[in-house]
C-alpha cells in the first residue's frame, strides 16, 4: 500500500491538486493541507504585491522630485 504524504510545501500541494483535477483520489488530510497551503500562498503573494506596488509608487515619486529639481 502506498504511503500517503501530507503536503508541506506549494509544490506538493500542486501535485495533490493535479491528482484531484485528474480524478484520482486524495485523502481528506491531503486535501485539507493542500487547501490551507495554497490559501496561505495566495494571501502571501497578494500581500507582497501590495507592498511592492507601494514601494514602486514611493520610488516613482522620488524620481519625479529629483527630475523636477534638475529641470528648474
């Protein structure tokens, strides 16, 4: 009997999701861990995107200020 491995990272969770998409069975523990990992990853990426956008806006403002000083 094959040993079921509980996903501990995004790659393992993606493999479990691919099994579900293909119609193969996964244990309830595997599915639960997959959903939690993918949800955590999505939330982390959204947060990182928000921070990156704020940093880009700040840097764009700095460049605009520097260019306005040069053009005077």
